[in-house]
C-alpha cells in the first residue's frame, strides 16, 4: 500500500475513534469509561430482575401467567400446568387399570355372538386390540413434560364445552382434531360392519362409541372432553359408511375416507384469541 494511502487509513481510524465509534480501538483496563459501562450494565440487570424478567429461558419464578421475551409461559405457570396434567394422567391410568373394561368387552362380545353379528364382532375385537397396544405404549413410555412444548406454550384458542369456556394452545387443538378424526375412522368401521351384518343403524350400540378413549393418554384435555369429540366423529363416520352416502367425509387420493375440514372445524368450534 502506498505511504499516502497508509497515512489516510490511519487518519480515518483516528477520526472514527474520536467520534466514539471504536471497532478498531481497545480501551485500556484503567480507562474510566470501562467502570462507567460496568456500572450501567449492573443497573440494567437490577432493573430486569426487579421487573421479573430474570436471565433464564423461562424468566424469574415470580412471573405467573405472563409471557417472557421468547413468548413462553413463565416458570410458575408451566410448573402448575405440568402438576395438573400429571395428576390427570395418573388418574386416567389408575382408572383403566382397575376399571371394569374387561367386563365391558365380555358383555359386548357375548351380545354380538348371540345376535350373530359376525362383522361387528370382528370389528370390536380389532378395537380391543388397538386399545391394548395403545396402553402398552403409554405404560412403557418415559414421558418428559419439560420437553413437551404444550406445557410452556401460551393459550391461543378459546372453546366452549358443557356450558363453560376453556382455553388451549395449538397442541391442545391438535388433540381435539385427533379425537374427531379417530372417532370418524372408528365410526366408519363400525357402520360398515353393521351394514354387512344387515343390522339396524345404531351407532350408540358399539363398545368403541361407549369407550371413546382410543388415542387418549390423559394429556392436554379432560377425558370427558376427549370422549365428546371422539363420539362426534364416530357418529358421523358411522352414518357415512352405514348409509354409504358420505355426507361428512370424502375419499382421498390414497383411497381412504377422511372427515371434511369444514365439518371438523364446526365440531371443534375454536375461536382464535387475539
């Protein structure tokens, strides 16, 4: 580089430093401006802590339902949600360990055999098997609540059930949609079986409709809510396949029927929280 250009570059750096823009200059350890910066940083940290912002991913423990800078629930709200969900999941598992499900299965199976409803009997046995496989998966899984984004994601939807208003996030929404979809698929099978048997239309007279818990593991929703959405889907799937008119669903490119998006949205009836 020519001498003139070197001198010009040194002059430019010096001018930048004099204006306070110092990407090229390092202050000495004794520079009083370093002490002023440290004091200012300490004051800012105290202000953040006093306002509950904290320094962690979830914010200070004093934060309740407020969101932190990452749009997540505060630590207290997350812990409370995990505690409530864990208790509900434990109740669900304990109930299904000691309930009379085997007696239900035996009663339905005996009734179907007496009525010579062979197709419906095969379908019910297949539903029992799916339930048992599901229970084995749930029991063997080591569930980590803190890795599940449902427990730190704020609510974004409002819905009504049983005359009360509830809130949920997109993960709760997905489970509600799953309940309807699973119910619709089970209803298709049950309705087709009754039609094959030449039996009268009666979607309520099905163990799957009464149980209505396939796909549920105690998380995100109360069991009665999951049962409700499952049965709503079941009724429509049953009617579609029994009547063979498919008012609530359509055949997809894979050859399988699925409930219409508009029907699903009307059943779940979620409202976005602004």
